C-alpha cells in the first residue's frame, strides 16, 4: 500500500466520523460593497476540527471527499448549516447574503435541485439571500449545465462563478448561462498592482461583467493599493484579508456589528458616503435579466 493510498483511506474513514461526530465547522468571510461599505455577503468556508491534527483547511480533505463521493453529504451539510446561520443572523437583525461553494460532484448530483429546495424550505431562507459558487470546470457539458442553472434560477437562488479566469473554458458560457456574479480569482488581484497587464485584465473583466449585467467580486484583496485599483476599475465587491480573514460564526457576527458603527473613510471610494447598516437592502427576488439591467442602471 502506498503512503498516498494509506492517507487517502485514513481521510475517507476520518470523514465518516467527522460527519457523525460533528467535527466539520464553517467559517465565514465578509464581502464588502466597495461603494457603500456595507457587508454585501459572507462566504461560508468549511474546516475540519480534526481530533488529532487540529483545524484542517478544505484543501486537505475536499479533494478526497470529491473522489470518494462523500462531498455530496459534506456539501449538503455545509449548505444547510450556512442557511441556518444566515437565517439566525437575519432574525437577529443582520440580513446578510450567504455564499456557499458547490463541488463538481454536487453540481451534477441528481438531487441537487431537490436538496437546495428542501434546505430553503426547512431553514425558511429567502432564496435571493443564497448564492451558490460554481467554477468554470463544472460546465464541461453546456447543455446539462444550462438545465441545472435554469432550475436553480427558478428557485430564486443566485449563482456566482468562483475563481474566474483560472479555467480554460470558452467565455461563451457567460452569454448563455443565467449567472449573477463573477468572482475574479485572487491571482489576478495579487498581480494587478505589480503588472500593468494584470491590471488591464481586471479592468476588462469588470467592464465585460457589467455589460453582461453581472456583479463583480474581487477575491483575495490584501492591500489598500489593490483595493484602490479595484475601485478605479469600478469593481463592485471586495473580499480578502485586508478587511477580514474567514471567522467563526460568533466572530463574524461581532465583526458585522462593529462594522455598522464604523465610519467609511477606511474604504477607498466610500469616504464620501454616510455610514450605513449591514446589508441594508434586501435583494429582490430575481426573475430575469431585466432585474440585473435595473441593478446595473442603479450602479451607473
Ligand atoms: P474559494 O471558494 O475561492 O475561497 C476563497 C479562499 O481564499 C479561502 O480559502 C479563503 O480563506 C482564502 N482567502 C480569502 N481572502 C484571502 C486573501 O486575502 N489572501 C489569501 N491568500 N487567501 C484568501 P479556504 O477557506 O482555504 O478555501 C479554499 C477552497 O476550498 C475554497 O476556495 C473553495 O473552493 C473550497 N471550499 C471551501 N469551503 C467549501 C465547501 O463548503 N464546499 C466545497 N465544495 N468547497 C469548499
Ligand atoms: Mg468560493
Ligand atoms: Mg475563489
């Protein structure tokens, strides 16, 4: 038995226990609106509180869970848990949109739509407050992907493309799939202040996304210089260590409550806007592209 296989089996057995003994936890990272300074959303990011190895990041176990198929159960757990948390915050006066990552296997699982529908119903979550994050690599079969995305849209949930720019798929999917958000991969954000061409790509992606009536999140924003550049390119939302790392649920709640009372001068482009509460506006249920057209008009 190779060490790799041994490690794989250990992880696989460990994950069964993790699900049974509630060792999985979600951390939450705020996403800020670059114009108003509001917390526009939080992204749920899974961790494994391992009894021997401590807190494990997702990349230590999600690939194995994907190979063994356990990711479907793990992903369903994360979806339910994230919606429960978002709903609890909403009831406590913090109505914030929650973003949940889906794996390729979950995206093509026969019961994906049923599982999302049940979760929304059981947690009483408004569908427009849930955003599912997918990656370009999941769209290998455009016909099937379109059907799945149309079904998700009919439930009223939002869809984001995560790690945008790292895949090799054709851009044509952007015109045919019902999408709401593009998340620019952090590799572009990191390069943007160092290399002129990377900044050009960021500017191009933002302009293209806005033409397609999509919202743009910059991932992995670590410095004020990066954020200033993003503001100058009209990027909508910012997520990264500059504002906050992923936090436990109580930490994230404290962070959001403190944010309400903080002036906006620390946010580039937000200095002339009055302080505003977290997620002040409830997103309206979205039925078609005209909704996004109106949103784009309001942005201008
Ligand atoms: P992602 O969805 O692109 O999540 C963003 C990752 O970037 C997170 O890593 C986050 O901690 C990290 N990050 C955020 N801001 C910064 C920054 O300013 N600088 C740097 N260097 N990193 C930053 P994390 O939590 O380790 O998650 C890694 C990936 O694991 C996620 O990438 C996502 O693809 C996957 N993942 C996380 N949770 C889940 C889940 O519940 N289900 C599935 N299927 N995948 C998940
Ligand atoms: Mg993500
Ligand atoms: Mg990402």
